[in-house]
């Protein structure tokens, strides 16, 4: 179906809203009427040819007293749905009286099969009937949808000579029109960027990415395809068509079952309607309503192929609360065993749950089949790098990469989607990597591979051509490094986040002014014995400043022992807070002294190492939190953390050490780092040429401004 026909039908239906609903509904509410009426008219057009056959079957079943009539009525209609009312929309168009039209229209809606009833309920369309009747526009609305200038039927409209006036509207094209209408309504309502639908060129690429690498290995049999954020079901239907095509080309007979879940009522209704229109009633039953994250409809099901475009940049706070909150979540999809941690948490910040959808899919992989599972999912750039080591997003990337499931990531051109122009990426994952791909991740920069659209569709101003799709898929099927494709070992994306500490260095001020200030503080705290202790120590040590807090503290302890004063930890802290100040020239403050063991302590593992060998003990120093820093050490760093610290830190801060207890592993993926091309600097000759050109352009200008010299 070409864009011209697609747009003409979408424009016509869009125009119905302005023609019929203006002054009755605000623009933001047009969708509440137009979308369900589009579905109803499509169902009506499909059922029209078999209407009389169906009614005859209904009469026979009633006469025979048969209660369970669903299967027989579906057979009579030739579809996975039916309508047992005596009406079609054309019958209702002629109703002159509004009250009779209301009664007949409601009877018409009530006549649909139960699977259609659920669709109407999710649209909440019956709630609109009183408004349409009161405004006397229901008949006009029905008449508009029956206009002879458009064809919403799966059969072509012919003239009296049998020539085609309007082509048939197949299910794929009908789905495209649905999505275009929803896109326009979203745009009218200023829906956020994450609320968008996936263009067919991107869906086709995603389908090829999960099927083509294993096309030759697909055998005859049953395959399950899943989308946990299925929207109108477009990804599932394209995937089904592509898998059937590939199987047939290899002489294989496959049975495909589609599964999806969607949280938006009207898009869920459309996805269910789309499958019903194809006669796939069983598949329609596999479309489930509700939140994938907090109410998984397929908790024990595993799938062969999975693909999605989950919402990104969208809060999932409500789902998180339903799951028990970040600290109490126990769902085995998101809290698992990994890297020796029995409660390894993969919970992203509540403001963006896109990676949670990917974790959900990975929990549904098949691990015992020959092909395992393949996944393609669209993400924005934040999934590549958001989240520090140990945080949910980084933990998810670590879990994926350390399990060797990430096969490739493809960077798409900007402005590929309808309602957002931000950078997007397709993640391709599998638990059955080819031997030559094990332990590796492929990055493909496809940002420059696109063709412009003749006319923008929302923010979408370009698309992938068949050639571009083929080029990308060929790189995935036959990986080869070039300027647009790079292959890295898994560890290239990992790093240690190490905490680098330095000792606290304190000097002590025992000047008269400071002592008076300390006296006042002690008086308020009822600590006069401590004030007297400090006065005595000051007399012996002098005003200072003293550059060794340890010596001062030892003097205080000696005085306390002599005069029977308890130098508690609280009092020591008061001495530090009220008399000491940080100084780079001061000696480091000793936290604890240990007896020397068999070997000297490693200065990179929590102990300050300078001059330790000169002492018959091991000294641990207090940490200056203000000087604390962190470093990212690549997992591929030769010599590991110690080599990095020795080379990059100790030459500048020789008293630094690493606190091993705080070291964490993180993962991030940077396309910019690997594909960035700096603009070449201009040559000196080019700059000189520009200067000479400017001189010629401005020649004589100075004389015009200030006049000829005298």
C-alpha cells in the first residue's frame, strides 16, 4: 500500500472528526469517537457479505436450543468474530428518529461476539452514545464512515464494468492507518516523546535482525513470538509475516503463535481488533491487557522470538510501588542470582523503566532449545550509559554482557520515529551466540543510512530503504569490521569504579583566642573538665599551630590519665572538631595501629603505606572525606587496578590508597567514543586565503569611514 492511498484514507477519517464532532467535543476528545468507529466500520465491512448466512445460522441454533453457539457462528461468518444483530451500519444510516437510532445502534453493538465486546469496552465507546444522540450527530457520523469515496473493506470496490475504483484495504494497511490516526491524535494532545509508534521500516529491520541470523536453522514446527509492549500489535504481525516468508523460502512449514501485552486500553483494543480482522481468534486471545512490569500476563511462558519498542523516558513509579517498592521488590525477573550476589537487583530509577522491559524479556528466554531465544528491542541513548556502577541500569548491562547475551547494538538515524527526534538504538540479544561471536559485542553506526521522506510524518522525516536494511542485516549475519561496524570483547564495556581515599591531615590551634572560644563551647556543653585539660596541654605544648594531631591527642590522653579525666570518643571528636583544622602540611591522623604481620600491608588496600616498613606495626589512617575521589578503571586495564593507580594517581597524590570495600563493577556503552570523527582543522593556506579575500572585500572601506589621510 503506497503512502498516497494511506494518507488519503487517514486524511478522510481525520476530516470526519472536524466535520462531525466540532463544537460537540473538544479536539483532545475526538479520538474517543473516531478510533472505535474506525474499528467498528472495518468489522462491519468484513461481516457484510456473510450477514444473511450468519442470521440463518443463528435462527437454526436458537431453534435447536444450542447454548454454546460461538464456534458455529464464527464458521458462518467466516471470521473469528460475528454480529448477530439484524443490522449492519448501512441499515442504521436510514434511521430518521434519534431515539430509534440510539436503540438500534446499541442493539447493533450488543450483537457483536464477546471478543469484540471487550474491544468496545476498552474503547469505552458506549459512554459516547448519549452525547452523539443529544447532539444529533450519530446518524451523520455513521453516514460519513459509509462514504463511497473511501474503502475500509478487505475487498476492492468495482464499478459496473468490473473495473477497480478503490483497492482492497488489507490488514497490514488497516493497521498502518490506525497507527497514523493515533499518531495524529497523540500529536494533537502533545503526548510525551515516549508515547510513539514504531515505523514499519524499523519494525521490518527488527524482524530481520532476529530471524535472518538463524534463517537457515529454522525447522518446521511451532514458534512463539512475544511483545511485552505491543501497542497496536504492528511488530507482532510484521514478525509473523517475515518468519512465514523465510520458512516458506526454505521449504519449512511453521506454525506461529503471537503473544502480547499492552497497558493502554485503546491501543490494546486495536491490537486485539487487528488479529480478529485477520481471522486469528486464538491469537487475539493471547493479547493481554495490563502492565507488563507489575502484572505480567505470561509469568511462566518462554518464547522463541521477542521484539518491542517499550516506552522510554516514562515513569514506572506506580508499577514499582505495586511490586513492593525498590527496597522490597522480590519479583524473580528483577532480583536474581549473579556474580555471587543472591539478591542481585536490576531495578532502574523510577523515572525511566525501558530497561525493565528488556529484563522481562530476558527472563522469558528458552534455554533448552537448539535456537534458544532471540530479542530485538528499541531504546534511546540513556540505556547505554545511564546509571553508575552498582545502580540498576548498570547492573542490567552487566548482567546481560557477563552472560554473553548481547549480540549487537545498531544506532539508527535521528528523526526515525513519529513523535520524537532523539537518538535511538536497536539492541539485539540471544542466548545462542554463534561460536565466532562468543565473548564479543558488535556496534553498528547506521546514523547516516537513510532516505528523506517526501513529506514528514510528525517528526519522522526519513526512513530506511530496503538497501539500508539489507546492509545492516548483512553486517549482523556476516560481521566484519569497517568504519561503520566495530567488534569488541565483552570486557571492553566494563570498568571497576574504585574509591580513592587520602589521609586526613589535621593541625591544632592552641592560641589564646582559640582556647577562649573552646572554653565557651565547653561551658555550654557542661564539659569544664575537658576545657581545663586542654588548657594544661596548651601550657606544655605552646600556642602552635601544631602539625601533628596525633601528638596533641597523645598529650591529651596522658593528661587525662594523670588527672583522672575520661577521654571518651565523644570528647576526642570534640577536640578534633573545635581545635583542629585540615592542613596539607600536617601529619596524617592515625585511626588505628596494628601489630606487623608476616608481610607489609599493600598501600592500595585501605592502609596508608608511607614509612610503614620503618615501624614495627601497621598504621591505618583516618580518611579525609573531602578529598575522596573515584576512578573508572577499565576491566581490560593491563595490570588491573593497582597498575592504574600507580600510573595515574600516585604520581600526583602519593599518599592515596584504594578502599577495596567500595569497589564496584559497572558497564556502559559509548557510541560516541568509538565512532566520533573530529572535524578536520583548516590548513594554514586556507586560513591565509580567507584573510586575503577579506582584505580585498574591505579595501578602501577605512578611507570611506575616516576619510583620506591629509
